[in-house]
C-alpha cells in the first residue's frame, strides 16, 4: 500500500461488486469486471460466483501460450448452471466523451488505448460524427490477463465457461465476449497445468477452481481492497506516446499495476 499512500490521486479503488476472487489449487486470482462492455455477462458471472456454482470445477483446457479455460459446471454436476445462455456481447457502442480513453496515436484516429486500466480497441473517434447515435464500436482485445467467455459455434451459446488469456490472441477479438481482466495473480494463470495435446486436452489431475466469490458478498471488514493505477495520467500519456512511436500494440504495453490490501 506504500505506493497508494504516497500518491493516492494516481490510483482508483475497484468497486467490490466488480471483483471476483478465484481461489485455485495453484493460488489466488482476482478479476475486475467492466460491466459497461458486457452487462449481461457481468450479471451472469456475478450470480454464478455468488451462488458458488463454479466451486469444484476444473481448468479442463489449457494451452501454454494461449489461454486457460474453466467453469464447466455441466461437466461437474451433470445439470449445468441453471441459467440461460447469453447473447454475444462481442462489441459495444460508446460515445467517446462518455468513456474517454488514453490512446496510442492521435485522439481522432486512434484505434487502441486504455480505459480504467483495461486495454480497449475502438473505431476511430472521428467516425462518431458520422453515425446516427454519435457513438463508435469498442471492444476489449484479448491481451494477456484478459478474461473472456467460451462458447460453441453458436454466437449466443455462452453460459458459464470462461477463459483466462495467457498470451495475446487477436483472432478472438470481436468474436468472443471479453468482460474483465486479471488484476492480481497473473502468475497463477501462467502456472495452471497445461494439456499435453495442441488443443490443451486431456489434462490428468487438472487444477481446480476450489472457490469463487464476489467481494461485495463478503463482510466489509474481511474484503480485500484492490487499487488500480489510473491510466488517465500524464505518466500513461507519455507511455502510450512512446508506444505509438515504437508501433507497439496495446497488448504489448506494460500491464497496469494493481495493489491488493487484505
């Protein structure tokens, strides 16, 4: 907490209702959701975590330089989550002024940047002037640490399964619903046991998601506090300007720091 206390204006406190803690057989992972980008998915995963439906599920498909997939409630209990499948929320629309990004490149034409610490892809801002709703299309790119949603070939078939990105996968952008990012425990994500085959299966004695819960459901005096470094600062503007000069992708910019106080 020393960094936060030394410069409190440089940090924001994550909202407890947007924090999911996953205690796994490899360690603890803390995820921050961004409900603005995928409200239906955020609400469903809040419910799943609150009701303990993920507890005891395994990471059944893990590819080393790709992702770790888990949350298959159907495989565990034979009944599934009891919740409806979700309509795809692969992209969303936003007025640039309502969700101001710190971007790589000129503001009017930039196509990637950061919003509240989340990597963000976007249509160029100048296009908002040409649309009927004064908005542009945006999405969370599948950068390392991003949390997304598994589905079948049906775009509206996501339910309870998620995957944690271990590496960038641009081909998933706007095809799968990304809704959060790992703010603590990315080393745990990288340590989850991988499958021997190229498709990440089968895994003998897979790692287990022992317990998942929503921080807002915990007693207030037991809740972890998570502080995220703000990305609407001069420091980050300079960092993104350097990324522009070096033609660096947003997924290759340093991970936004977070501090957890238990």
